[in-house]
């Protein structure tokens, strides 16, 4: 088992590049299922979740070949249209194969992903819209079993702007008969990237990035050639690492506009931020103010940066109220931060963080989910003494070499096998 060991107290300085976005790469790889042939993706991060996606694609008779951050996916007709429990349980985003398989082959059997530590995470907002496109769907023995001779376009209004639901239905609708109008959809940059890739495959999609997406179905698509957008959550985590140590850190290979919500909050705290075409720099600040943060769908403050921002607020001057509006149970990092000496009162969906209460002290802590692991590492960077973060398989699902990147900025951090 690997752990991350951090000796806190070093100020980070320097420049570091963001990797490709996990949350963009996953739907893009599943979109490959919409067209047989050889797809090529660039800027694909080396992550456990990408390996799991490859495993599922391999199970569906696709060949995957990696060279650094390039991934070639050769899609062949699957022998069986099944996404088995053993793979889906490792990664909830596996449900994204449902829309493409159903649209392309007229049937699919995909294991129910189940809940996860941060919430119950149902898939009703994937299933119901597919029914509205004409699919017959039943849940049997823990599997979603979907059949549709030919999906037919429809006008669908989402109850909530779900990211995965929007992606699944967008992909399915590309091969529908007729027009599909999707209302109240997610507007995340990853949705825009997926639409860009689907368009390059021959799909007719308008409106990605707004509340309404219109898709004119086509008979077939061609293989993709696509470069994945930069990971805004990783970029934000690296900026917060610079900020919490009072350092001067420039994150390159990112899209500053995708980080607006974080940049605005950092500026409210008193940090000076500079941006260029593809970089963001956070400059040193001795004593930053606490600010309140509430997570919201894009362009609001991302839930995927809430835990890392909370680490920053433990060192702020004043009290911060952090509200989590996307997931019902995304405060599991709070107890670990408290074990490091933070003063945080968690209530349902709200955490009150009293900043600067005598600093944090290093401790053995346990990562409970992907972003919580990044939060604990940020806390470790400023804690006095040694912090050992265990269960870092969560970290490896979604951060490419985070400890190597932080070490390149001067952090005393290493991975150890125990
Ligand atoms: C994606 C991201 C994840 C991020 C989240 C919110 C990927 C692979 N993951 O997850 O990192 O934290 O967006 O920005 O892109 N919901 C339902 N029914 C559904 C679907 C969702 O009730 O059918 C609820 C969820 O339980 C949650 C909320 O809607 O409370 C948001 O979920 P959603 O936007 O779908 O997140 P994911 O696509 O799973």
C-alpha cells in the first residue's frame, strides 16, 4: 500500500503544468463507442480512472494503445454489450457507456454503479431521458438493461443540470432519428469539450456551454481525433497549494476562464492573481481573509475544489462558511482536518471553518475520496511536522503525479510503499 508523506512548512515557488482533464477524458473515451475504427486522443492523463475506462473498452472488444499522453482506441463490434459489475464498481463514470452503446447497437446491459462515499449518486437522470428517447429500460439483478430499435429525438428538460446525465444523453442523441432538444443541461467546460469532439466525429450539436443543447441526429459518425482540455480541478488544486504556503506559483497549460470562480474567491481573500492566455499565477500573501463559499454547477464554485479550498480557509484570518450544494455527504475531510488541529464545525451541508487557530500539526490521516485526498495533502504542506496520508488509491484515480508536481515546486513530499 502506498502513502504520501509530507513534511510541512516549505513555501512553494515556481511553475508547473496542468495535465489533461480526467472528467473530460472519461466521456470522450466512451464517445469512441459511437463509431467503429481508430480514434486518437491527445493529452490523456495517466490515471487509474483512465485505466479502468480502458479495461471496460477492452471488455467491449476495443483495443487501446497508449504512448505517453496519447491514447489510440480501436473500436470493433462488441461480442457482448455488457459493462460488468467488477469494472463499473471501480468507477461510477462507467455508466457513460450506456448512451453510446444503446444508440449504436440498440441494446446495452450496464451494472448499476451504486452509491459512493460522497453521496448516494443515483442515475435516474440518465435513465429517464433515455426512456424519453424511446428506450425500454428495466433494472434487473443489479443491472440496467436497455433496448431500443432506434432512438428517436425528443424535447427533454432535466430536473437538475447533471454533468454525467447531460453527457450520456448528448452522446445517445447524436445517432437518434430526428432532433433532440436538451434543456437545463450542465454547462461545464467538459460538456463543451465533448460537444467539440462529437462535432469533429460528424455529429450536429449546438448550444454546448449554454442551458439548451440541440442535437440533430445523423446516421453514423466517424472516429475522433481530439486533444483533451486541461484539468481545471488539478490546476485549481496546484494554485491552492501555492496559496496555502504563501508561495508564488504559476500553473501553465490551463484555461484561466475555466477557473474564474476560484480566481474570484482567491482575489476576495486578498491574493493577487495574474493570468495570461494559458496560465494563472498566484502571488504570495502573508495573511488572507476568510471568505464564504457555496458550491454550484458551473460557472459556480466547483464541488471538486470545495475540500481543497477548505484547507486554505483553515489558515485564513476569520471565519468561513462553506456550503456544499451538489453532494449530500462531501465533508468527510473535515474530521481529518480537525485531527490536524483545524477548528471546523460540520453541519448538514455546511461547514463553519474558524481560520488561523494556532496552525495545523502533522498527523497520520486517511483519504476518504479523491478530492479529500488533495485537501489533506494541502493541509500537510502547511502543518508542522510530518503528515502521512493513507488510502491514496483515491488520489491516484484522478491526479497525475501530484506529489511529483508539488515536489518540483519545492514541497517536501514523497510517495512511500508501506
Ligand atoms: C461529475 C464529475 C464529478 C463532479 C460532479 C459535479 C465526472 C466523471 N465526474 O460527476 O467530479 O463532482 O460532476 O460537478 O465528470 N444526480 C441525481 N441523479 C442522476 C445524476 C445525478 O440525482 O441521475 C445528482 C447526484 O447525486 C449529485 C448531483 O446530481 O448530487 C450532481 O451529479 P452529476 O452532475 O451527475 O455528477 P457526476 O456526473 O456524477
